[in-house]
C-alpha cells in the first residue's frame, strides 16, 4: 500500500513538473515569436526604405538630366514575400506592400509616377519632356 | 499511515532546492538571451541609420557635383531651385551657381540638401574657392556631433572661362 502511494506521488510530481515546463516554454515561445515578428517588420521596413530612396534618386536624376535621359534599373521583386507598388508624387515617394506603407521625401516635382512589381522587377525611367517609368 | 504519507511527501522534489536552482538557472539563461537579442538589434539599427545617412550624402554629392540641378538655369534671376546642382551642361562646376547657393537661406539649403547638420566646401589647391569675395563654404555644424560622414568628389571648375581642378567636400553630422 505504501509503494502504491509512492507511485501516485511520482505521477503527480511528474504532471506538475510537465505543466510547469509547458508553462515556461509557452512564455518563452511567446516572447520569441513577438521579437521575431518585430524583426521581420523592421527588415521589411528597411527594404521599403531602400527602395524608396532608389526611386527618389532615379526620379531626381531623370528630372535634372533633362529630355532624352533614359536609365534601366532593377528593384527587389517583393517585400515580405509579396509584390508591392510605388507612387512618386510631388515631393513624396510612397511604397505600399501588404497593408503597410512607407513615405519618403524627394525633391522630384513633376508628373506622378506609379508602378507595381506584380510580374516585373526590371524597369526603365525615361525623360522625354516628362518623366515616365515603364518596362524595359 | 498519516505519518508515512507525510514522509512520502517529504520525498517529493517539487519544492526541493534543486528544482528552485534549475528554475533560477533557466531564468538566467532566458535573461541573457533577451539581453543579447536587444543589444544586437540596437547595434544593427544604429548601423543601418549611419548607412542610410551615408547613402543619402553620396546621392546629394552626385547631384551637386555632376548635374546642373533643376531647373538647369536655376542660377538665373527669378528662377527657383528645385534640385541643387552646381554644374553646367558640360559638367563643369560654375561660379554663378555657387554664388546663387550662397544667397539661399539656411533653411532653404537644408531643405534642398535634406540634411540638418552639414558642411559643404568647394576647394581649389587645398584652399576654399573664393567667389565675389566670399569663400565657398556653406555649413551648419552641430556643436556636439556624434557621427561624421565625409564625402569628397573631384570636380572641374569653370571660373570666368578658366578651368580649374578642385574638390567638393561634403560632410554630414548626426545629432
């Protein structure tokens, strides 16, 4: 009878220990998941930031170099695994992906530029009196 | 029976020192991991900020040293500069644009260069170029700069028909 009680005590201790371990693990996993999500958001934002800087520079160069200027350029095809679109308006570059967007200033002034990377990541910027972005 | 039950409970290990010690060790390891993660993310963020400022500074100097700006004739009277550039269409830095840039207010200059604390100088033979009696130094330096990003470009200067070699020195300060 005493032996049975010891076995019963061991199983209770085991269950208690397992429960505590699972509880601790759930806290750790929750923490890691939160940090990882923040790191992914940060990485996507930095990528969009770089894309916006590149586009701003391309638009400014096309404007200052004047009529007859063309240049081909390549952009990352996706942000966070999804295609994105870029709009260049008066003095702003807007990059939109998933349900997020990023706005960067630019000195470009002129016709509004818009393009998507749905099936395309190579583009050409042209100044034929007005600035356009097209497929190469 | 009650006594033997109590003895059996005493053999239980849930609240024994070794469990408490293992729990403490686990929490220490988690704490170290969290601290390392935060340190790495912080240093990565700072590096990216400096890298971004450097890339912007390089783009600015490309526009200044290699393009005429927009409109191309922004050094003429009553023409508002949208994008600064110091060259003519042949790629020579011209003194009229340097002089015109001098006339802009500090706020205009920082808006055009997209930099709050900067130092911009045009030199010839190691000395600042002088135009209309003024040295071609444009700056607003932070009194206690944290980071300095220097960019230099070799340029050709057309001053009153004379072609000179020179340098465009551009520094951006953070903080």
